[in-house]
C-alpha cells in the first residue's frame, strides 16, 4: 500500500522551534509527530511513501529513511499553493490502484477496518463546532453527495480531517489535472484537494466517510501540549529512577538522566536529556536538553536547551540557554 504524505509546511505558529526543526519532526509523547503517523500507517500495511517536502525537507527525508523500512520517494514543493497542488506534484506516483493521502502534521487515531477493503474512496471526518475552517462533506444514505472547501455557511458539521483513501489514484490524477491545468481553479487562492475530489464525485465516483475518533492538532504550542496529554494516556512509558518521583502518564526515552526530581504528570522527555533537582509537569523536553534546579509547567524546550534555576512556563527553541538567579559575573 502506498501513502502520499505532504510535509512541506514551515510551521510558523510553532516558532522558535521550527526555525531549526521541521514541524513534523517536533517531538510529542515520545517521538516526532511524523513518527506517530508512520507507525500507524505501517500497522495497516503501508510499505511505500511519497514525501512532499519543502522547508528543511532533507531533515524529514533523513528521519524517515533512517528510522523506517519503507520504500521512500521524495517530491519537492517549492511554492505552497494548496493541498491539491501538493498532491498534483506527486502525479508520477498516481498511476492507478489504491492509495492513502495523510497530512503529515496531525496525529490521528481511528480504525481503518473495512475502509481499505471497501472498494470505494473514503474520507476521514469528524464532527466539529465550526466547520467553516475546513473542507466539509454532505452525506446521504451512507455516501457523500457533496464536498465543499471552507464553506460559509457550512451545509454540515462533518469536517475533513486529512485522511483520504483513494480507490483508483489514476482517477484522482485526472481530476487534479482538470482542476489545475484545464480550469486553473483556486479556492481562497489555493488549489484544493477537496475541489478535485468534488470533480471525481460529479463524474460518478462513489465516496463514503469513516469516523476519526482521535484527531490531534500539533500546530501551536498550546495544542501541541494538549496532544501530548492525550497521547500519553495510552502511550505512557515509565522508567523508575531511585531518588525521583514519577507521576504517570509520562514518556521517558532511553538515555535520559534523572536526579532528585519530580516528573509528571503529562511529561515527555527525549533521549539524551538531563533533569536534576527539578519539578516538571505538563511539558515536552526535546533531545539533549538540561534542566537543573527548576520548576516547569506547560513548557516546550527545544533540542539542546539549558534551563537553570527557574519557576516558569517556557517556550524556547533549540540550543537556548536560560539561567535565573545568577549575576552577570556568575554566568
């Protein structure tokens, strides 16, 4: 099974972290966002992926090829002209047969039971309070009758959440060519995948929906922490350490050093980090970071960060060094 994964976005709302790390490689609940997605796809039989990369694309490619036994193709998206445009750039791999399209920046939990063997296209959906920010579907008697991108007013509250099963990828390629090459039709300035799917629908292609129970946004610091909390409830990994109190759920990676500290709940600590005489709650500590004599809550620390002597909520990027309670002569 082949999956096409767009991962070209810059992740500006997650700065300063995305100044040095692609959004999809930021850690949450013990591994990069993209790692959670790939592991779920491998479980359902995906063995080939097409990465549509842009910003810091080589880092994304290196991560996937270095951690997973997958056949990997790479397509570069120089201009961010919408999801439809991104998938069209991968048209050489839309050659027929079934395939998945999965957005690379949103962690999901759902059952694919029946979807991959159903014989028809199917789109993952979730009921939301304000559908105007999403593509939405209208369903009648189990089949989609209409798809609209960011409608106002919306005809339903079933939002498209970024999971698509395409029964015949060659049909999707033809619809994208019609949308982009023949019609040059954009919605809100971008070529939308929803509009290409609507073309397929008008051509008589049958489409159903499947529910996505868990849909975790990783686009902003506050939602990243929310996702960390949600995932840790099922992915907690406890490493007992003498002299420390560990309050689950937590994810403590191999190679983490803990000394005289209280960790948790809802804390993810990546490999190589060192925590000494500190209290950490509801936070994500990325690789090779150091926290000494500090109390942190609701914090994100980038790779190789150093925090000493603080009672704070912090959002600092890679290689930051923050020390509290020291005179300039002591630093």
